[in-house]
C-alpha cells in the first residue's frame, strides 16, 4: 500500500524552478511528511524534507541523490507510522545520519523552536 502521494504536478512549471534548482519530485504522506528532490545543473542536488517540527535540506551528488532520497523517505515513513511525530532520538539520529542542514533562506523564530524542542 503506497502511503505517499506525488504532488509534483500541483506546482506550475515556473514554480518548480527555485533559484538555481528544479523540483524533480515532491511527495507527501498524510499531508504531514514531505520529501522533495531538487536538481541543479551546476551543483549539488537538494533533498528537502519536513515532518512536524523537523525540517531541513540534505545535499547529495547527482549520482547519489535518488537513492539517498529513497533511504530518507523510508526512515521518515517508519518514524511517522511508529510515532506520528518525530521523537527527539529520531531527530538527532536522522540529522547525524544524513548531515541535515537548515535552509539559510528560511526565517524562523529560533527561541520558539528551542522552547518547543526542550518541551519534547
């Protein structure tokens, strides 16, 4: 049973272009977990994900991007089906395993994020 829905085609062609990347695929699970792959003609591919309070980007070479995205997707799905929210242990292990980076062009309230993190 495929729990993921491919929503790539809900983005217009112009919206699939972001800075110097192109949205290849965007999938969501239960409108809670998202994983997307952005290709780049002159750099690393970007795998964007979000799940609860957890989000970020993982960079990968063109050769490893699809496989890495599939591994990440499987890990996110397993945690979602188990807990519905990412546990602190999962966040830490996932971030370390995939070398998660925070998007530098997304503004957020770091104090509010830290408070929520500490409440977990």
